C-alpha cells in the first residue's frame, strides 16, 4: 500500500509540473526526485518513474531540452538519496547491492513447476531443504 501511495503521488507530481510557473519547475522536479527515491526504497520499480517523467515532460512541454534539464535535476536528487543506502549495503552485506530487489524471487514464485500464484517458500530457490527454522520437519 505504501508503494502504491508513493507511486500515485509521484505520478500526480509528474503530471502537475508542466502546469507550474517556469520559475517553480526546477524545484518541483527536485521534489519529484525525492518522491521517486522514496518509492524506490519501497520497491525498486519506482525508478521507472524517471523515464515516465522524461517522456511526459518532453511531450507536454514540447521541449526535449527542458525535459532533459528537469529530469537531470530529478535524477540528481534520486542519486543523492540512494547512494548512501548503496554504500551502507556494500559495507554491511559485503557486496554491491544498490536497493533490495525481490524481482527474482517474485518471478520464481509465479513460474516454477507447481506454482499456484499464492505465496510460496523460496527455500528451494535458496538451496535449502524447505524445513522450517522452528525445528518442525
């Protein structure tokens, strides 16, 4: 639910930017970057909103150059907010992990032999026996 809220609010911000006075657009783009970063912390697919912003702003402002400038500001804010988390992950997890990604496990849950679409343990994917950690067989 949190991701959906952030995603929709970001889409509203993207759609509203062209209607803002020209002097406010750069600040609006930076605020949109903040919202994109927040959605990306919840689900990495939130980063796709940068492309949505680029295409929509270029089309609606009828200036790809203005769109590139605004998207640059948006992307800069996103990078500045995500880099500290990526550094933390690299230090704590001994590997370069920008954001937590559940894409692979979600794909496996929906497509392995016997998948029903319901929640399924990823233990076989992780090479574990599938026994619970509580000691129950």
